[in-house]
């Protein structure tokens, strides 16, 4: 019971990596370790990118990426703040935001789920949305492209966390 997210922890024994993820209640014995086994615990720091950039539609409509963090084995969370001055109407819905990356033969894309903490809009006036987008079944290392909204926003290239 180390109270550590599993993607930040590696256990090795006898030259092999152990997988304590399969059962959150796993004991070392359940992982195949005997009484005289020697175990090494490797812990990585939480993987976080702070203020990596902007996905912009125009100078008046911009989505600032505040933070990107690994939230699971194949999951990342993106904290964002998007603003528009109202000149082009309401802000696009964050639930249409996309993460894309190069697969073995084509570009793969995933939409995220969104949790808003700020959702302010004035008819014909300034708007602001802020929250967290969660993307599952995505790479957690290498290069991906984030694009806010349904269409028209620039792609923001994110260099995720190196190998891991």
C-alpha cells in the first residue's frame, strides 16, 4: 500500500518487471514473489507539462493550454482556458477538441471528455470556458497534436514526457 498511481511505480524482481495494476489489492505473494525474493521499487516523478502553448482560431479566440499531465497508463488530462471576444459568436464546445498522433500507417485521433470549472458567456460579448479535457487510449510519450473545438483552431504540438 504505497498510495502511488501505478504509472508512477515500477516493481522489479529477478530481472523482470512486475504488474501490480491487474488487481489493486495485489500482494507481493500474489505477484509471484517468494519469501527470499529481492524487490526493487522504481518511482518516477509525476509527468507534467506546464503552459505548453496555445491553440488559436484568431487573435480574439484563443485556447491556452495550462497543463498537461499523465493520468493513467494511456490517459492524459489537459487543463485549458479558452476565451473569445464575441465578434465571431460563441465559443466552440470543448467536447469537440481532439488529440491526434501518427500511428503506424495513418493519423489517429481521439476526442476528449470535458469537465468545466468556468462556463461564462454573454450574448454578443466576451466568453470564457475553463476546465479539464481527459483523453483515454492515447500515447503518453512522444509527440501529439492538440486542437481545441470543432474546427479552425491551430494544432498545438505537445512533446509528451519522453520514453516511459
